[in-house]
């Protein structure tokens, strides 16, 4: 009988073979020569293996590393839910959640560090034609079964590929190496990769697509079951779309009181609609240049790094780099995202800030976004997880969005406790991002469970958040393209806050916030039910 650690390694290998680019993103080597096999046969094989691993894990003795065993069971089930959603068939967008966009966004981040990694990158480039043909076949298979993509997202994806094909400098030529590597890379790009991208682009352009009033996955054949599976995957809970929808409505209503309080100090008015109007229209609250935005982000990260030792015992071994989203990718990307460091240190942890149409973006969001994406948010979580070498690798690299994004959102409020916000204007940014994540519960479930149109989702966020229209539209398109992923943020934060409040209540003066944060970050990404067990056991030991 395999041990828990052996099953964890077996499952992680399966997960990374399902998503080898994901392995590259988190810095795990050994998969850098691969692209995912999106064929039905491969996915059916992966599903059967995941079910087998879960069954063997459940049969293990109760005292054999229960936390890791619980993670194995949950992650195996999550992989089954992911595969059952058949997203490759209908996910066509310029956002990195789609197969082609993922490759064009992530592969340029590769940092070859020697002959083996150079060869791996060349092998991956050579695999692109087969990869894109398989994806195109799945799109056509899905369309024949009524699982069609959304028309305007198809148009966005075609425009993204057109930008790639028309770029003066190929983004896939960004990874640098020796002279022989460079020559082979450029030949592959010219004779293999670019023709394959052009052929895939033509397939996308030929696809029929759903109109903007039928964008939800719930409207596809079997869509209700698909959305339920993706909700389980992203939240690691059994909470229903209807429950999450109501939670979002309640949170949006509660935030109005905070907007009134801070708005009175900043603008001299507590009227929320007027606060939103001023936040959207005051030219002083907009960026003047990309350099100004990036400078503010770097200052916020540096300030957070300086304060962190008072709130964390565990600290990352490296600082976080801040860079702009590459110009060719920026139109379809969110306002910011984080890329973890590679394990060999060749690629640092990097916070990417989107400077596309920078004059339309708001300066008050910079600090809260930096705290979420960088310090003490994702940079702390990912770097510290990588340092947990005493744990099975699955515990360090499991995909648990509710934990990861819940932590990021928790740190936006934590930053206020830490005294990191420079002004009430920056606190308005904290509230703006809070209302966006609360609005996600309403809008994501509205789109995919209640049949909302794209316009209804846009209108809701414009009414209940101060976000700019460009950001609202990008956000809504993201929710359409990645059903249920947006639910993970607020679900995770609410659970972390609940666990902290329960621990403070039980321990009283013995509660140590540094120890609590170290506990949360010291076990790797955990499904929320498992995190509850870990915190409960910690409180019991200290009581």
C-alpha cells in the first residue's frame, strides 16, 4: 500500500501533466518541455487516475499524516471536477485562462538556465502545432454539442493572435540562451510556431459564438452541473450559487457605510453615489503615466516589506519585483497579477501591473492591489510555500484558489491594521477592491446561475462599485471566461477572518497574530475545510 506522501507525489505529477505550464508558473522543473494534452482520451485517462488516487487515499490508516491525506482527497476530486467541466471546448478569450492565450502569456516568462532548459523550451515550441490542433478539435467538438464560446471573447482572442502575428518582436523569442539556442528558436518560431498560430486563428474566426445576452455557462448543455463543479473547485466548499449570490448582496450593502465614513473625510460627503462619482471623475485620482503607476506600486511594496517582521515570523527569502504587463498581452489582462519565482531562483517573484490605457486607471487602487498581489499577499504565500521543503510537494504547490485568493484579499484589510495605507484616498482603494470582490459573488453567480447578460453584469458593477468602465468590462469578461474563479476571493477571505475571530475569542490574551499568520502560511495551500481543522487543532493545543 502506498503511503500518503507517495500518493501526494503521484497526484501532483498527474496535476502537472494535466497543466505543465502551471508547473512552469510555480517554478517546478521537469515539465518545461511539455504542453497539456487536451484530447478527450487524455482527459478520460487523467480522470480515472484521479479517482483511483482518491480511493487509495481514503483507505489509508487514520493516523498516516491526516492533513496531507485530506489534501490528496480534495485535490483529486477537484481535478475530476475540473475535467468534467470540459472548459477547453468553450473557453476562447484573450485572457490567460484560455489554452492559446496561456501559452503566449506564460511561455515568454521562461528563463533558460543551461542546455537542458534550453532544449526543454525548444521542445515546447515544437509541440505548439499539435497542441493548437488538439485545442481546435475540442472547440469544434464542443460547438457540435452546443457548447459554444462567447462571440465577443472569440473576437478578442482573434485580435490577440493578430497582435502576436503582427508583432515586430515575437514574445516567444524573449527567453534568451546561447547562440545555437537562439538560431534554433528563431527557426522554430518562423517555420513551425507562427504558421500554427495562424491556422488556429483561422479556426477561431470561423467559430459560431453566443451573443452577449447568453454568456453564462449555465446556459450550455449540462451547464448547471458544470457551474456547480467549478464552484466546488474554486471555493473548496459546498456553498451553493444561490447562497453565494445572497452573501454578495449583503456584503455590497454593508460596504456602503464604510464608503460614507471615508468619503466624508476625503470628499466632504457621505452620499455613496456622489462618492462613487467623484472617485470616477476626479482627474487628480487618475494616473498620468505608466511610470507613475509603477513607482507607486514599488513604494507600497517596499513599505510593506519594512513592516512585515512585526506581523510575520516567517518571511520570504527574496524581495518582490514589480513590472508592467507586457504590451502585447495587456489589453486582455486584469489590472494586476503575480507570477511566483522559479525554484532555481532564475526568475524572481514578480508583481505585474497593467499600464494599458493607464490614464483611465485610478491611482487610489495602487496600494491595496500591491498588498494583495505582492506583500504581504501572494508573494509571501507563494514564496513561503516553496520554502516548506519538509512537506510533500503537493502541499507546497496544490491549486487551492479559495486559500490563495482568500489570503490575498485578507491582506488588503490586514494592511490597514498594519498601518500601510498612506491616506484615506488609498483606503478608498481598499474599499473599491472590497466591493469588486463582493460584487463578484453577485455577478459571477448572476451570469452563470441566473442567466444574466453581459450588460446586466456591467451595469451592476458600475452601480455598486467605483471602478472605471474599462476595468468593469475587463472584469466581467474575465468572469464570463472563467466561471466561478472569481468566487474564490471573498469565500476564502471570509473563512480566514472567521477562523481568526474564533481563535482570538478562544485564546484571548494568548492570541498572537504573528503565530496565527505563520500557521496559515506554514502548511502550504489548504482547502478551507482542512484549514479549519488545522486552526482548530492549534487553538486546542494552546488552550
